[in-house]
């Protein structure tokens, strides 16, 4: 039992990493802490420093754990002393090394900026100068927190107004996108012509003989194949030359033919549309003269 108890006493105590790890990395920067203890000012060498706190070698002096102290950290920068007033609370004590770990309390924005600059410059190996310190302290190193505006702060009419405004903006955006797409379509895919010519099969109708012609249809009208579109009245005299050449006729027979007339019709050759028509009513036209133009 005694062996078991002694073995339990010497076993190390293990803790989770998240419980023991430091929030800020500490670096060894030459500095001193000046603090008023019991009515007199004491200075302690700073063992290490971080953005969250520091540790000092207390020597024969002692701090009370949990008590807030006011002190001054002094750094040697470019031949002069840079002093930063701090409030700190002792958190841990190492009696074997006479070391006390302290945590900063209520540091101002300028103090935090100065500490961060000193630690960053020390870690990167840069030379700290007075001008850089003054520049760091003079500029704004912190931004203000944004004001939270949630939909819960809006009433019914506020939400309705916001929804209507969003719909209007969305419709304007859709209209703009549609307009741009339409313009791009017209530019790349549409060819605009100022003039054009339509070619189609056309059938001209001409007067077969010298005759008086009367038209029966109008331009633009559709007609069937074989439908009469005009009538003509021609004297037999226009056929005399052909008849005489084909047979022997006496003078009396020829005179009888001259007194006779030939009447007929001009018909459509197809199911067509009257493209062009020369209107006439008992109008004399010569043989071969164009009367109309038909299009299937």
C-alpha cells in the first residue's frame, strides 16, 4: 500500500493542451518594471514580455496574487527611455527562481500599439527607432466596430419597404441585363439592310394579235389556272396574211374575211397571283405587247 501510494505521488499530472498553452508568445526584451511598493519605488528586470503580460524577477520583494498594481515599463529605444504606463495583476509565482508572472489589465489603444510594435520589431530583427515609435503612436491602429443592423430592428413597414426596394432594384437589374443582351444580339447576329430585292418566277402574258383588249382582273388578285383574265376583239384582217399563205383564196373571199372579226380570251397559265396588270377597257394594243405579269 505504501509503495502504491508513493508511486501515485510521483506520477506526473497531465493536462490538456488547450488548458496550458499560452495565448500570446513571450519574448525576451530588455526592459525594466518600475512600481510603487510600500511608499517607495522599486524596479525589477523584465524576464519576458508578450502582448498579454510579462514576468519579472522579484528578488526579495513580493507581490500579492490577484491584486491590481500600477507600474511603468521602460525600454531603451534609440538612446532614450520609452516608458509605458501599465496596470497588471500577478497571476503566478515561481519561488525557486523568484519569478512572478503578471497579466496586463485595461491597456489603452496606444499602449497596445506600442507593445505590439516593439514585440514585432524584436521578433523580426528590425532596429527600433524613435521615429517609428512616434509614427506608431500617432496613427490610428484600431478600427471602430461596425454597428449591427439586423432585420429584427425593423418593424413591419420597414421590412415591407425594404422588400419593395429590393424588388425594384432586382427588376431594374433584369431590365438592364435584357437590354444589354438584346443589343449584343442585334450587333452580332442581326444584319440590317436598307434595300432588298425579292426574285421569283414570273410569267409575262402578251397580246397574241393586234386587238382591242378589256381586262377582267386587278393587280394583286389570285387566279386559278385557265381563268380568264382579259378578252380581246381582233379583226380578221390580222389573220389574212397567215391564211393567204396557206391556201388559194379569191379576191371576194379575202374581202369577206376582212369584214369578219375574231373574239377570244386570254387565260391564266397557272394558279398565280397577278403581280402587274395593265388595265384596259376596249383599248387597242399591238401584237406582242405585254398585258400582265403572273407569279405562281
